[in-house]
């Protein structure tokens, strides 16, 4: 009887040990370091309490920019990455000729690394020989051509478009998988009752995709919060720190400026913001799905 009660925990033990070693313990250590002033080399650390946190919010203007950019990036990802991913899934779920090929074409960018995507799009945004400016010139919009990644007003948006092209494949595949599990019976009954296409989408497709939306929202939100590689590779946080996000500014504070305390504080803020949004969302949506 005793072994039967503990048997499930024995199966979970290896994963739990890995989780504690790889995630939980390093997180606690990062939280501990965030209360100290330390350059990562000196044998002694200076305890400063909450000074690293208050300094970020009250005196570090770049942190404010990074936090704002992160929130904008999250909003854009939830709106456009999920929106276009769902649209492509709906289109490619229909009985179109060559839809298997198109699925591969739209999913292909997602398998590329962020650095490769950044290199490709940096060349496309090249102010003199880049594809974007050449297209604008060819259609008579020469006045719109500019150095997209060198202008603080356009740099973040330009990088986001590259990230959108890169990341749209994952939600598309997840939505496709969800759509293919929906039976045809509800649609046939709705058509018989005279329902229009937008009504079947709103009252049948979206409710039956609730479980898929939970996964897509969570993965898209987390990816948007920890975005780093494509921004660092395309702009390195510039120009004039206009494309800094929390992950990139954490890297600069920790490894460029040897300010381990501030870098650790930024990472804990990143974790806290993610937990505050993701955990209530998952609890709320899973409860609704079981009602």
C-alpha cells in the first residue's frame, strides 16, 4: 500500500531533480545576488538590499525603455503572431491544392536560428543595397527608403517584422493541429440551421480551440518576454538604446558592465512579470475549459 501511494512520485522524481538543479536552485541564487553589489570577480559582495531594484525603476532610463519595448513586443506578438498564425492555419486547413507545400513554406522560417534570421533581415534592411529599399524605389516610393535599423523611430518595428516572419510558423502548426481535431458534425448542423461562416467561426471554431489557445498564448508570451537573440544580432540594442529589451539590458548589465546585482534584479523582474500574467491566465482558462 505504501509503495502504491509513492509510486507516482518515484516516476516524477527524475524530472523533479532536474527541475530543481537546472531551474529552481539557479533562480534562488539569482534572487540572492540581486540584493548585492558585485562585479562577479571580487571575493566579497556588498549587501545593498532593494537598491538594485529601486535604482532600475527610479534612475535607469534605459531600463524604462527596455521595459516599455518588452511590453510593446509582447502586445505585438500576442496580436500579430497569434493572429496571423490562426489566419494561416484556417487557410491551410481548407482543401487547397498544394497546401502541404505551403505548410512547409510557412513553417520553415521557424526552424532557423534567430541569428540566421537576423543576418538575413539585416541585409534586407541595408540602406543602399537592401531588398526593402529597392522594392520601395521600384514602385516609386523612394522617399520612404531609409536606414531602417539606424533610425530610433523605425528600428524596433523593423526588428519586430523580422521576428514576426520568424515566429509565425509555431502558432500556425499548433492551430492546424487543433483545427484537425474538430469534428465536422457541429459545422454541418450549423449550416443546416442557416449559420453564416463568421458565425460558425465565432461559436464553433474558437470555443473548440480553447485548449490550443492556452498553449499558443503561453508559448508566445514567454517567447516575447525573453526575446534576445534577434534584437542583439540586428541592432545590439541600438541605435541610442532604442531597441533594448529586458533580456538584452540584463546581458549588458551583467557581462558588459560587470554589474551582477542589477543584471540579477532585471532577470527577477522578468520572471515576476511572466509569472504574474501566465499563472492566472492558465488557471483561469483551464477552469473555464472544465466548466
